[in-house]
C-alpha cells in the first residue's frame, strides 16, 4: 500500500511569486491535513480537508489556501511568497479526520 | 489555547542506555496525546498514542503514560539502539466528537543521537 506522496520534493522560488504543492493521500483516505515545519516555529497546522471541504484551519494569512479534489488528492497554494514562507511543508492523511499515522516526506520550499 | 512543551535537546546517548524525553501539555478538556518520530529525510510517523488518562501507549520498545494529574506524557525506552536516532515530537489533539479533524499541536521536537 503506497504511503502519502508529495510533489515536488524541492522548490526554489523568489519573493512575490506563487507556488502550488501537491499531496496524494493513502488509498482510501478522505482527509488530508497540511503542516508547515520551520526551525523557529516548529510544526504548525495549516488546514484540513475532508471530502473536498475545508473542515479546519490554522492561524495563517489568506495567502495560504488549499483545495481537495474528488479523488482526495489535495493541493495547497501560497501566493505572494515571502522569505518567511521558506519551510518544509508536510501533509498527512487519515480515513476521516482521526489519528494521523503517516506524513508524507514533505516539500521543501526555499524563497529567495 | 493548547500547547506542548518538550525537554530541550539534543539528547546524546550510548547504545543500550535508558531514554527519557519529557513532555508536558496544556489543554482544555480531555486531549489525546501522541509521540511521533521523524527519521532523516522522511516524514513523521506515529510512534504511539494514548487517548485517556492512565492509558499507556507502547510500540517498538517505547512507552509513554498519559498522566492527567501532572499533565505529562513522557517517552521512555529501556535500551536505545543506533537506529533510534531521529527527532521525536510530542503532540496533542483536542477530542471533538471522536475525531480531531487533523489538527495537532506539536512540541518543538527533541533530537536524539545514539552512538555505538
């Protein structure tokens, strides 16, 4: 059974650009959660999607958005990138919003 | 709000030593508690969990007991191996109708290095 996959694994962008990250959950899982990991702030919850609806949201500005497709794959978008958005972005999936057992390997975003 | 505090790291041990990583939390209600492990270059994996007071989670020789009276969930292992070298995260989720909606509050993480 394939795990949570994320693409791309690495990205370099410049300030002001936008970026889209993708997450494919474990087969059969309908909930996808996104987290930002930085050395200073640690792991912070971004949002959670279930059946194409955002069900929960963390304390991030509106530049951070996401969506989920009918096949449960999820994308997150960051517009008008800032240097502080440089981070490892992790996603995790679960059947229905329960325990998060596995996270993907993450997408490492560097904003120059 | 909810918060999780882990002991400062990094922790360096010799193989077969006893491991304790302290974790305390602040939360309203009755949260569920977790330990996650992150190996180099990989995503987080759930190591163990406990959903109510006095529950003991265990996996791969690691244990942690949910202590509501001291709001703690310390991770222990009796004999560490070099392969246990990783970053360990304590986390909590609020209980809400049985699901947390994927929202976890994490501690800062503790880097563990085990030498042969």
